[in-house]
C-alpha cells in the first residue's frame, strides 16, 4: 500500500498546489461558474450538507478531524457547532486559503489548520473523523487501508465518501484517460459498493464499528456516495 498511496498522494498535492488552485478557489466560492462546474458545486454542497447532518447539532466538547479539508467549509461549520477541529489537507495553498476564509469567523479559534498527510498518527484521536472526497483518487486496497488507519483513531463515527462504480462512470473515466490534458486531475478510482460493504463488515481493522447511514449524490459530473461507520 505504501508505495502506491504515497505516489498518488504526491500527484494530488502537486495538482492542487500547482494546477488547480485558482479553479478550486473559484469553485468553492460564491462566484459565478460555468454550467458543468455549477453542477459540481451543487453536488459538493449537497454532500457536505449530508455529512454535516450526520454529526450532532451541538458538538461542544467534541473533537473532529476534517481529513482533506480543502477550503475549510465543513471544518468551519463543525467548529461553529462547538467542536474542536483539526483541518488537514495535502495542499499547503488550499490550507492557507481555508485559514484565510475562516479568519474572521467567531469559531475560527477552535480550528487548527495544517498541511500534510491525513493519516499521520501525530494528529491524535478524535470523536469524529470526516473524509469527504479524500480517498476517491486511491486504489480500492489503499483506500480501505487508509480508512482503517483513520478508524483506529476514531471514538464515535467515521464519515467518508467514495466514488461508486457504475458502468456509466467506468465509461466516462475510460474516455477521460484517452483524452490527453495537461491539467488533468489524478484519476478517480471507483469502488464497487457491495465489495466495500463486505470489507468494512469483516476486515479486522474495522472491528468495533458498524455500517450506518449511506447516501449517493449525483449532480452533473459530480458523483459520490457517503457512508457512515459508527462505533458499537
């Protein structure tokens, strides 16, 4: 896992720091965007709201790891509910943007922003871990291993998203790989839901967890599925 995970992690960091920062900054703002990007924005907003709806309305005294925080919208909402939040992302520039956007919010003092590997054990343990669209670029085995390492530091629930395999998505990704683009993002790695559920239900690293809620969101070119792992 280590070699393939670290190789892809490096690709993702390079993409967001050197290629996609301006586009990502605009996509996650309220600035007007094109039709396709508008559907992606809507899909991401719906996914973030879904994950937030699975968290307590009052998080006073609770801790949360936003693993792959991007520009910090989910981290800020969790902090506004009273949580102590560690928000981490591979891209130092995205983290800097997230901290800048949060700076004037009353809840900003409850957020610690950092750049680096979301799997680093030095971040400590958390009541909740949220991993929104952070493992979708990793191979299935690497993604499951990453989730297992996050679960080992989670006391209440691990919320994550993955790209569910469908024939249409597989066709779209195949076509995308055949079209050369200098600014193409790291490829999405779809996972088969049934296989993922079996792994999460039987793999030893998820002992003590049970599958909870799940929701699939499709909005234009945005296609992702949320899943909940709760301690039992």
